[in-house]
C-alpha cells in the first residue's frame, strides 16, 4: 500500500527493491516483502533459495490478498496448556482435545480452517445486509431532502402571495395579514421540524451503517486467529442494526388562497385544492372469495382478512401477483399493524390479541375494554390505541382512547344530551390534527349509519350521514375508513361503489364512483407505505371463484 499512497501524494515513485531503477513495478513477493519489476522477478528473484515456494502477487492485487493464517497455535480458553484442534459447529466455538473428550464427542466438529471460513462468510453476509440497509437509508435521505425542498418552495410562494395580496388590501387588513404570515411561518416551522428530525435521524443512521461497514471490513482483515475468534461473535451481533423508518406522510405547509373581499372573508390559509383523480397502479388476484379487511405493513406487505373473517393472511406482491407468506385460521373482525409488523387482532373478546409475526404466537394485550367486546382497533400517529366496543347484554357501545400502556384516556359513549353516540363502531381512523373518525353501522341493520368525528379530549365534532346524491335511495352504511396523506378521510359504504371524501373535520369534499375506473364490489380500504390507496374487493353474487381482487391506486388531490 506504500506504493499507491506515495503516488497519490505526489512523492518520489517507489522503485524496484532489487535493481532500484525506474522500471515499472509489477510484482510483490509476499515472503520477501519486496517490490519487483518484471526483469528482476524473472532474472534475479527466481534465483533466490526456495523462490519457487514464494507467493508473488501482481501489484494490482495487493490489498485483496489475505495472508495465510496460522491455526496451529490457538490456545484454548478453557484449558490454557492446550491448543485448539477443531471447531464445534454445535456450540459455535473452538475446542481442544480436553474439550472434545469432556463435552463435544457427539457434536458436529470440523477443521478450524472450515470454521474460520464459515465465520468469514457470515460476516460477509452481514456486510451485504447492512450495505442493503445503507442503500435504503440513502434513498430515504433523498426522499426527505426532496420534501424539504418542496416545502421551502411552497412556503416561498405562499409568502409571496400573502405579501402581494397584502399590498392590495393594506389599508384594511394589515393586522390580519400579519397574523396570517405568522401562522404560515409556524406551520412551515412545524412541517420542517418533523421532516428535518427524520432527515437527521436517517442521516445519523446512515453514518452508523457506513462506520459499521468500515469496521467489518477492517475486522475481516484480521490475521490473528485468536483475536478473531475472541471477538467474531460480538462483531456478528453488532451487525444487527434496525432500519430507521420514516413516516408514510408528513405535515405540509398550507398555501395562501385569496378571496373576494368581504367583511368576513378576505383571505385564508387552506390546503391544496381537491381534485379526485385515482389511477390504478396495480391489480392483484388473491386466493380468497372476498377481502373483508386490509392493512399495510412497512415492508410493503399486507395483512388481509377473508370476507367471512375466518382466514388471516400475510401477503406480499412480487410485482405481478400476491404471494401468501403465512395464513392463520382464526376469526378476526379487525386489526391494526404495529411498526414491528406484528398485528393487534380484534377477536370478539374484551381484549384485542397481539400476533407476533416472527413466531406466530398470539397473546393478550393491555388494551382491555371489558365488560364490552372489542369491534375495531386503530393506532394513531401519536401511538395512541383506539378500540371500539359493544355489549348487547348491557346495551352499551363505546370507543376507548388509550395510551401505549392500555390506560383509558378518553371514553366516547354518550353525547352532550346523554344519548348513545354509536350503534356499532366497526372501523376507526385518525387525522394528523388528532381527530378520530369512527365508522358506525350495525351489520344487517335497516338504520342509517354515520361517521362520527371525535376530538381526543372527548368532544363530538361532527356526524356525517352520507351524500344526498349517493344516498337518496340507499342508506349510508360506512364499512371502512382511512385517512390520506393530505389529512382527508376516505369512506367506503356498504353495497355501494362510491368513495366519500371528507376533510379532517368530517365535512364532505367530493365523492368518486370506483366503477368509473373498473373497480367493482369494493369492500375495504387501506393506505400503504408508498401513499397509495388500497382497495380490497369482494365478488359478484353467485360467483364461485376464489379470486377476490386487491387494487393499489395513485391518488392525487386528496
């Protein structure tokens, strides 16, 4: 390495160690530790004693070559007077003759060199894994930086619009425009705070990955076998670095919308104009008769429940179809996905269950709504858990807002007139401003359903009971509900292909018929990690094929 470093720093080039001329250096003898030109390699070095046994490398391969490691004198950690003679795969350690006789007779034993190569391969596999993580974190940095740039441009334009409009109305509205400007700055500051926090976290994670890559590379070059085996397990364990996750959506700065001048309205800060333009990105066939519920995971997989609720599947797309990863035969009415890809399951009991994905084990959680039975579950962006519950025997229906420890922070059950709020809370979502949306409809009932909009402190903000164009001759029966990246809410009704688009206060913005883009019998909704709206479908009455469809839609404006 001295040669390449000298050239790079502009020092006097290293000459052949034998002839010391300016001939081009081509070789290095590892045994003699000398640099050679072609002439000296063939005419001089070849005459050295035992030269035919020396290892000579092309100069360009220096740094790639690993020197021979001596495995013959590795002292046993348990018996210091003896040297290790074998590697035990069963116990993952070196053993000496005494170790073998005492504890390892029936174990899987291999040569030390084989154990060494096995460990090296594991390190390289781990290195490949963190390199992949490094690539993902770099992509996340690009994503976040692009969002920061967009926010700055959006803020700049909104600021200019405010200033221009302020000039027109300066004499009348100076005070109000100052308030608008301050509010915009605070919104921008809040938006950038979250973005830059994640950007800094991912950047820090990326630096950790790069440092770990260098650390593993240096460790692999160790030629001291004793030190290698003393420290290799610790090094392996240190490779398990969890991937830094980022949010699927971020708070965005508002834009400024000028208004016709009146006493009560001369300009305000609003979200972008709404234009519902769904485009089908992917269409998949499942092996179910119908998809009753769908929830997305951070690894771009999905948990789906069959229409009758008896099958819970983990599926993932390979780009062309849905591949089933796992399946559980269990009655499930609702679910919410944790960041670990584990799921909270509603199973018609007071306490939702937690399914540990890696082991398949199901256990109780702390989110108890007894004496009611749980009906629906949702996790807010602030990691609060919202659970719906019902008891026909007691005539009670309620929604419980809990912290991560399961403590009830707010119970929504009666309105200000002490009347029950709900009939059957069957689906729940929440918006970034903290509002909780509950789809309320008793299956099979002939009564109109609603979407109840709740403030986390306990107030009922709004009740949406359908659109007159859609629900003139058909009752509004909300079946599933999901919040969008722009903090609006999409609702799908029972036996109706229309999507109702509400703002974060529960007021209707627009609606869209999925039949217009070829999506028939929509049944449930989700938002995946890419910001796409996912629609799970059932099948036409009388259809006998098990090919219920799942769609991924790019949504614009909502």
